[in-house]
C-alpha cells in the first residue's frame, strides 16, 4: 500500500514528508563536508571503488590466462572470457576494449616490473634479467600464456619492442661520458633482445629447464663478453666536436 504524502505548512510553504527528508539529507551532507567527515567518507568510497576495479581486472586477466592455456589465444572469444570470469558484458567493456587489450595489460604490468626492479640502471649490464626470471617462475601460467606457443604473436612482438627499448637504454648508459654510440648499436640491441626473449619463450614452454639463476647466468655468459668488447672500443672514440659558428 502506498502512503499518501501529508503536506505541512511552514512559513507559508507546503512541504511534503519527502521534501523534508531531502532537505535533511542535504543538511547532513553539508555538516559532513564542513567537519571533514565527508572527505574521509569520500576517500574511503574511492578506495573501495579502486579495490573493486583492481579485483575485476584481475579476474578478467586470470580468466584469459586459463583460456589461453586450455585452447590457445586465437580460439578465445570475449564471451569465453566473460563466462570464465563471471562478469557482465558491460563490465568487461568498461575495463577493456577487446581480448588483446586484456593480454597487453598483463604484459604492461610485467614491463613496469622490469623498469622498476631494484637492480635496474645499476652499474651491471642487464641486471633486470634475474628478477624477470624469478618473477616468471612465480607466475609460470602467466609466462606460458604471454610467451608460450599458445600465446599471441602480437604480444611477442610488443614484448620484444619493450625489451629492445630497455636494452638500448642500458647500452647507451654504459657508454662513458662523450663516447659516440657504436655504429653496431642496433645490431647489438637486436642480438641481446633476441637472445633474452628466446630464452624466456623456451623456458616458459618447458623446453628449457633451469632455475632463474641458471637461466640468468646462461644469458649473461653468452651476451656480455662480446658487448663489453664493443663498449670498450667505443669508449676510446670521442664524440666529434661541434663546429664553431
């Protein structure tokens, strides 16, 4: 049964019960904002929303990883991901445009780890290698989905681009002072990137066995001697002086 609204006269105006509740709520909100309680509540609400967003994105990414390992990336559809993650279609598209963006988001998180590992930018070349192998050992299913045979070619290409940029930065940073970058810089970057990505792929797929420390040692033993020789030669070459105007 719907109760009627009973008007009341106050200072010549007719108020309904509903209208009084609206005003009371407005007054309550004003008090909260005035005292700072509203700001605290707002911060808590945002934090709760952020947690829900992170949880939803994590569920979607995990669903895609499981599907890739069971049927291969190319066979997976957005509907498959939605059903496995148990989220609504509108929820999926509120976070991602398609399945490739879901996969790229996992790769981007890995690249952030690579750039912010404690050893990154240290005096030792490619100190990112061991932390990456260690992280992927802890996340072997993710490693298989991203880098293994059942993964996406586009992800492999993007991974190589990210790795090449990091390798190039490290090689340039290793040059002393005004030394001119060697003409073979691009070839060096390609060789190092190719070696590291090949090791990661075969290790993720189980074709190579070894601990993260063993994989890191193998990578460094192969690439460092040649690189150090090239960098030492480049150190003896000074950058050409700029002509005076």
